[in-house]
């Protein structure tokens, strides 16, 4: 049973939701993904609105959480995220607090829409609660709120 880093940037920032999905984790630390932008261009029936996704953007970065999990736990996340019909795995390199640069797995939407999809209040609340739980600053919370209100996709 191998261990790996998983980069969370949407609902999975929230500790209680993540715990419900995979149980505990080995480690969880603040992380940053450079060269990508946080957008809301994927629709979720269960969340009844837009959900977080990533698009490449050299000038941007996405704040999130690096969870060290097992490969079995990643399979649980795969099922919840809807592989392969709604989501795909993507390998990324992230900067993890007090660890440095590491390779990680994250999920992205396979059928994003053009333009912004309004996220539900519950979804954004789950993200913001997760960021607070992991000790992110008000500046980061403000950045996520702004992305949730006005995702612009080139």
C-alpha cells in the first residue's frame, strides 16, 4: 500500500468532508500549485452549481492542501470525484509547507464548460471552512471568494 501526496483545492479542503470520504490521512499541510488558476467551470449535480477546477495560467497560483494518503484512499477519492466520466487524475508539482516541492496527484474536470458557473453557497462555504481549518490567511480566503464570484476563463 503506497503513500502519495494529494493536492486538494475544492471541497476536499474541508477536513470533515475529507474525513467522511477517506477516513484519516497520514499528513496534511498547506500547499501551493504554480502555473494554474482556480476557476469554476464544471457543474456538479450533487453540489447544485459550479465546482472548482484548474486551468493552466503561467501567472497564477492555486492555494490548497497537500494530504499524504494511501493509494487505497486515492481510489475512494477517484470514485467520489467520478472517474472517468466526470473527472481525471492529473500529476502536478506543488510546494508543500515545511517539506518543499513534491509530486502530487489531483483531480480535474473532464468536461469543463466555457465560462463561469455559479457555485452553490454550500460549496464555497465548504472550501472556505477548509481553508480556515488549515490556517490560511484572510487574503487567501478573499482570493477564493473572488474566484467563486467572477471566474474568468481565457
